[in-house]
C-alpha cells in the first residue's frame, strides 16, 4: 500500500464511530480511514475501533476526524504522513462533544479510557 491508496473522493462513513454507534458505545476522539472513509474511535477510546479497522482491512492511513485537526497517521510506519485534502465533511460536527456522543458518555468515562 502507498499514499496512492488514499481515496480523497470517498466521504466519511458518518459523524461518529460507526462501530460504537452500532452498539451504543462512546469515544474520546475520532479517526477517519483515508482509504475507505470508515470513521472509528481513537486508541484512547475503550474500543479502539480505528486501529481495529486497520488490522482487519489493512488500510494503513487515517486522518484525524476532529475539528481543526488535519494530520494523517500511517499505522505501518508508526508515524505522521502528509496526505491530500479529503472529501467533506472533514470532521465530526463541532456541536458534537468530545468525548462523545452526547447522551452516551458514562459518568466514570475517565476511568475507562486508555492512557
């Protein structure tokens, strides 16, 4: 796989972690697969769905899906990389809290995150 595998035309899979949404879970921050658009939760989140997506799909590039962040990460190189502009939206809605989503965050969420 190379940076050529990034598809800048594919939209994100949704406004939050697709896997957490499917089971009523929650996340700390969001990451967007730069190859297929799958939105997953970060490694600080309890379920770490973005990394799980990399392991099951082999899609090595993600971009932050947080407002104001535009960095890419390469799971194979374990380093930041430069990538192209991606199809909008480029982040979760600004009104959606982080951690989030609103209404699903447990009171003890700080004790449940990976540090």
